[in-house]
C-alpha cells in the first residue's frame, strides 16, 4: 500500500544474491518480500529494505533487488497514467562493485520480463 495515498501497489520483485556460506530457500526470499510489502510503504525504501534484510541474514558476497510496480495512485488519481510503471533497484556488494555481475543479473531479469 502506498503510504502517501493508501492505495495498492502491484508488481513483482526480482532478487539475485551470491551466497557466501549460507543459502536461503526460495520461500524465505518470498517471506522477506511479503514482510516489507505488506506495510504502508514507498517502493524505493522497500527495495532497499529487502536487499538489507538478505545481507544481514546471510552475509552474501552480493545482493541485487529490482522491483517493477504499478502504483494505483498514478493510474486512478491525479495524472491517471494507467500504463505507468516504476522500477527501482538496490545493488549491494558484487552487484554494485562488479559491472559484469550486475549486467548478468539485469539481463536475466530482462530476458524473463515478458513471462510475468
């Protein structure tokens, strides 16, 4: 829910991480996303919070989070831009430091974007 307008935000989250010593189960990643998305939220903050939570939990060598969402406050109020989407990202560790790692992650998201 948009914390400014109290209307839904719909979208999907892509997460990539490079394990250090621990690996998370897929359900744990979904739970992290659900935990931060169920509260009144701003997309930019939520994206960062997801990356920080994974980093704190397992100390991976890198984390990448990309959120693509449609905000009902953009499509039903004010400017009424029905087709608008907002994309935010948070890159930590190798995803921030190594352009090849970041590019591989982003290209995988791009390849699968039409499948959602």
